C-alpha cells in the first residue's frame, strides 16, 4: 500500500504535478467526490486534504463496528503523534497533496504498510504543512474486501505512532526550533515513570492488609500530580502551536 503510493508520489513530484490525489481501486471511494478532495489544494492553497467518513451522518451505521472502533482508537493516537489535534478518520486513503508538500517530505521514507496514512500526517506536520478535512460518505460491501486484520494492525500502527510522536518532538521542537513543550512532555514522562513504583507499592500494601505510610502516599501524589500537570500543559501548548496548520 504505502510503497505503491510512494512510487506514484515520486512520479508526480518528478513531473511537477500541482495536485496529486490518491483514490483506492477497491470501490470504497466515490469518484464523484474527487473534485471536492482536490479543490482546496488547487483553490485554497492547502497542502494536504483528506476525506473524513466519521463526520458523515451514516458512518456508524455503514461502517463495520470493528472498523469503526479501530479507526476511532487510531485517530486518537494519531492526533497525539502527528500534532494535528483536530484530525479524525485517520485511516482513510482518499487524499490530495500539493506539489510543495510532496517536495517537503522524504518519499523514500514513507511507511510501507497500512500505517502509511498515519505516518504521512506526522511527516507533514514536521514539515509545517497545512491540512484540511472534507466530509465523504463511507462506502462498504462494494468492490474488493479489505484484507486488513484490525487486531494485528492496531498494535503495529500504535507502535509506529509511539515512535513517530517522539520523532516529531525531537525534530520539530528541539533540533529545528526549541519549544518549552519539548521539556514539559519529557518531564511528565520521566516523573510518571517515578510514580509507577510507588503505585505498585501502595497496591501491594493495601492488598496485604497493611497500612501505607504518609511518606509513601505523599511521594506518590507529588510525582503523579507533577506528571499530570506537566502533561496537560505540554498538550495545551502542542494544540496551540499546531492550530494554524488545520484549516476548516
């Protein structure tokens, strides 16, 4: 999937195509909606446009429940990893991209399998590319049946997003231009790790019928509160910084 799209992107980049659209051949993308996918790139100078089935009124009725659930989970994780906090339906492949955006990302480094749309969003955010979503209708039980196994794909893409999240932080908010959210994120994670031993200790003492000392409880709440507050501040800064990249 990803490797084939990357080859197509490479050809379009070499031939200076102003707008490159991706529409799968499995019958689950309506060709009649291609124009509204491409127009924001051509008329509004948006870097990347993607379809969104989840905002369609019939999404929950048409989409298989396992796909709807899996898509929702991966959309939440992709928001955090990519920095596009308002994005949803991250697994749709119905997209259009501008020539400058194609030039800004490393096409040879695009993820080769089902996580390709998620990987693209991270790469585009690192390159400060603008994004817009348009409502498209979900189409299922037409054309070829997808071979994607949700139970296998979710853990694999989750690990990809975990790595991509830190890659985005280090490249965008440390190496290119320092931002305090880099420190806040990492501080929250480090302090959160320190919270874990105290949490296990408290649980083991309670289960054994013992009494937890005030010092242990104080240490647990100090580390937990510090970690949680730092995480909230970091996420708030992240949302504010990336607000300009999401177009409505």
